[in-house]
């Protein structure tokens, strides 16, 4: 159990008031950050909160592309993140220059580009629309029927959306280094230890793992799904931070982390770079700050706004 200094918490709350800041945290953040945040949620919920906040400062506890999305949607705000090095393997798998070159090389396809929100502002600027795991099915269903679709950067989420919608898409070959660590064997083993437990997996998992799940959904949907499902035991096949959110909000149930072949649960090293100390420092110094050229921001905003409109 982590012991958290109450002085540190008070310092963060004081700074938050002084700065007129809002603290937004992703479901994969360490428990003390989730506890101190004003809002904890998935990428879609966090984007909505970032777009509508009246605070002067957004302290975004997540990874870099999430802070960037907040700045894209609400450019007059100061957006700070606890650690500038908190990246994402999915985002890294699709550099904007590579995507631009691919689109040029395949110009005859006239691709409609659908980008998972786990990508850089440069990729968002090249995309027609953004999706999250929470709205991907709906947005792909709404895509123009006469266009070829290129889905970037997550091949697993893309494949899951194809299964759900029946729509064929060309997939960029990126993946999340955390979610591909869950294997058929590791999930079979934990299922054998907890017969009768309901398996809930994130769509970034591989096809072999998704096949073993009773439900595949975004991290936010996991909360309502587990609340409404009458079962008591749930195996949660996603990053370990999710377990804190579930235990806090869905009481009286037993949440078991999905294991990998090596570990009893899976941590995202990028999400776990953020600490309470770094959160305090970013509120105190208003650094590190997310900045980007206005021309790039405005181009990226079009595809993110289209996502928000389509998921209302
Ligand atoms: P969610 O939008 O479902 O929270 O997923 C974000 C993410 O990074 C999953 O690895
Ligand atoms: Fe990126 Fe995977 Fe970490 Fe999510 S869990 S932020 S997709 S590396």
C-alpha cells in the first residue's frame, strides 16, 4: 500500500486553487493521482472535459498525446503535464512523416483516414476523423460508404472494429506494447483459477485474447459494464490502473487483474511516469507545457471536433 503525504496533497490542492486549474487523469494513472483529480476517465471523457473546462490551467495526468488533445481543443488554456517523456508506443508507431509518405504513395486509394486518438497532433492533422475505443464502432459506421478507409495506428483496435461493423479497412501495423503482452495462455490460466469470473478486455488486446473475453470495451465502459453485470468476479484485461477506478466506484465486487506471461498484472511504463511530486511541480512551475504551431493545431482540431460531433 502506498503511503501518501497529506502535506503533498494539500500543496497540490492549494496550487490548484491559486492557478485556477483543473486536474484531469486517465484511468491508468496511479491511485493517488486518481484520488486527487477532478475527473478520472477514458480518452473520450477526458477530451470532452478538456474541451469544456472554464479553468485557466489544465493539468493533464496521462500521456503526451492526451495533453496535446486538450491543447488542440482548448488552445487558450495553459496545458501542463507532469512528465514530458510520458509517451505511447502506439503513437510512436505512426510518425506523421511516414503516414504522409504512405498517403502520397497510395494516392490512387483516396483514403478516408480514421485515426485512433493515441497519435500525435501531426497524425491528427492528416486524419479525416479521430476515434477512441469508446466511439470507434459508431464513427466507422458513419464513414463515407464509397471511400477506402485507412485506420491508424492500432491494428488490434482496427481489427476489432472491422469485426463489429463488417466494414473493411486497411490497417496500420501499430500496437500497444502493454496490451499485446496478454496472451491466450495467460488468460486461460487466470480463468482456470477463477472459474465463473467474467472476462472484460480492452480492444487493444490481440484477437486471440479478445476471443476469450465476455466483453470488449473502452476503459469507461468497463465501469458501467461491471456495475450492471450481476456477476461478482471480473478479470480485467487492461492496464493495472483500471483496477483502482473499478474498486473505488463499483463496490462489493472482486476485480482480478489480467496477467501476462511474466507478471500478475500489466503496467504502462509511460502512464506510470507521472507521480504526485511531478504533478505538484507542474502546477507550481506551469512547466512542462504543451505547445504547438497554431497552423498544426487548427488542422488537427478539425478531425478531433468531427469525432466529438459524431459521438454526441
Ligand atoms: P481508453 O480510451 O479506453 O481509456 O484507452 C486509452 C488507452 O491508452 C488504452 O491503452
Ligand atoms: Fe499507449 Fe499502451 Fe500506454 Fe495506452 S497503455 S498509453 S496505448 S502504451
